C-alpha cells in the first residue's frame, strides 16, 4: 500500500539558491517514491502531513511529521519579533507532531527537549 503525503512547502520552479529547506524537500521528493511513498498536492488525498520549519499542516486530522531545520538563537538581536514568531511556530509544530526529524545531529541536539530535575 502506498503512503500518500502532503508536504509543505512544495517547489515548482528550478532551485534559485532557495536554501536548506529547499534542498531537503527536493531530496525527499526524489527519494520517497523508492519507499512506496507518494507526494500528493491535494491534502484531501493525504494519509499524513509533513511540514518544514514554520509551515502549518494542511489538515489537523492526520498524523504529522515536522522536519525541523533549527531555531533562531535567542541571544541574538534579530530586530523585531519575527524570529520569536518563527520559533513559536516551529515549537507548536513539534508539540503537535507525531514525529520530528532534523537534517543533522547538531540540529537534533539543539531542538531536543532537555530533561528536567523536577
């Protein structure tokens, strides 16, 4: 049985140095069919939603995989709230997600919850 995934973002134009998320999305789009996984553009046809970064899942009633590419450092002056808002969106996705991935061990370490001594 083929798993159908609605992934966001999607890209329809050639890469114009769009960045890390673009490279991961393109690699997934190229590699997933070998594992009997199909990307679908219509969320109504999906069995699962996959989002990158701050993207919101197209449907809240499906399992969610969030691909977290990192957070903005809180020690840096980003000039405005946009970085805090982006971090909040990423964190909300991770809380809601059934699975969280990271493109590297370093990013995974940075976004992993730290055990507390409660």
